[in-house]
């Protein structure tokens, strides 16, 4: 019955995470992952809670994993959706805690290394026993000595007694989809409890890392139990903008993340601000260009790295005689003459000549 519940839980997780007809998500997103992680945590709790003895311990909590290496977006997303660790107190009273690692599947992936960074919390001593599915075979003292890629987040494995690796060949003896592995670990001090371990995990003074291989894309990835999606990216100049990680899981990394880009210049009219490329085209109210007529009105503008008074309206035309531009009270062509005072709005030269000739004829009479 217990094994049936465990397998049913895995199958339920698979069907709910990958509904038929909807396809499988290939990249992680800021909205999808938190919901699926919570669902995965619930399903693992359900499945493992049905097991007898230490597997069904009353006090337990499930943690999922976040990818830290991002060698391939597809493999990163698979691990984040499929992997979990349940931490339980076997109620033996002898200072032991069980860490049960599970791979829900269905995508190909194999947990081949497990690491504990306990430098700050100092709660764990050593791995006492290893147990798991029939297809798993692990030994204390994983190789390499530290979680691959762990240096990027200052992850340091506490000791050889707090790391475990799949026996060679690792891809055959690791935790495949549908399998589990339990490490029973001795606590450092009498009186240390499951609650202390959970508190340290949530405070990130104790971290668990796993190394996963045998993805279809041929890459390996490393994960930690810390939910890196809760970490900020930025502000500009911060180390999070240069670590090669998508810390806030918005699908943008470092300089491609808007949180790591300096905002456009907003105060562009100091002594040197127009020299800032962000200020190109910025405006700051009206000004006088010094030109006559309608060409006098301008706007303070950053142009070509300098502050200029840019003319609002280009010079137009005045005339010909009888045109509306000769009666609007404006110097439309910016020649300092308005309406009837502008030669362009007076009588044509030929008419003036004819008028002058007529006046001369009248005087002869």
C-alpha cells in the first residue's frame, strides 16, 4: 500500500505538472515556477507521508531546488520542476535527521552528487547511513569535493563526511526519475532538533546542493535548496549584475536585466548633463532664439551634447498679396516685416510701374 501511494504521488505530480495536450515547459518563468514548486512540495509530502516508520514521520518539510549553473535553460528548468528533498525526524531520539531526495520525472535526469554547506549553522556532523531505491548506489565522499559551480554563490561543502556521490558509473547508480535516496545525518549537539535544521535552511545558514547529470541536452547542472528567485538583481553596479545568474528569475541576466541598467538621465539641464547620451532630445521649457517673427519662439533642448534653443516653428512664407498671411499680424517669413509692410504683401512691381506712368500722364494734362 505504501509503495502504491508513493508511485501514485509521482504519477499525480507528473500529470499535474505536464497536463496532456499542453506540452512541457522548456524554460522557466517568474509566474510558473513558484506555483509548480508549491504543488510539487505538496505531492512529495503526500507520497512520502504514506510510507511506514521513519518515512511517515509526523514532522517533515519539503524543499525544492533552484538551478545555479544554467548550462542549458532546458536542463535547468527540468531539475527545478522534478527535484525535491524532504527533511524528517525519524523519532528515534538519538539525534538523527533524514534527508530524502526525490526525482519525480518524467524527463531524463540523474542526481549523482549531494553536498551540505553547514559552515554557518554548524548543525551536522556526518552521514550515518544511506538508503534508497533499488537502482541507487551511493557512498560517502562525493567527487568532486565541492558542488560544481558552487563557488558562484560561495557554497562550500563542510567536510567529506557531508557529501555523498553515486558509485561509478554515476549515471546508472544515481537517483533517476521515480527513485529516491535517504541520507540519515547525525546532528552536532544534544538537543538540536528538526526545527533547528529547518530554521537554518530557511535562513540559508545551512544549504543543500545537488549535482544532476544525464539530461537529454547532454549537459549537467547544479542546484541548491535556496529559492534564488527571491534574490534581487541590481541595482546597477551591484555584484548581482555581474555574476552570470538570473537571480530574480525574470529571464534576464546581468546587463540584460532592466534592474541592472542605469535609468535615463532625468535632470538634463545642469552644467554638463546635456553631454550624457541619455539626455539627447530632452527639453526644458521655452526660450528665445533671438530670431525675428515666428522664428523667435524656441524650446531648451539637449542636442548633440549641447544645450540649444531650438526653434519651435520654421520660417514660412508671407504673401503673395491678398493671401491670408498678409493679414494675420505675424512676420511669417522672419524678415522683420509684417503683413502690408512686407514687400511680399505689396503690389507687384509691374503694377507699381503702371501706376507711376499713369501719374505722370495726369500731371501733363
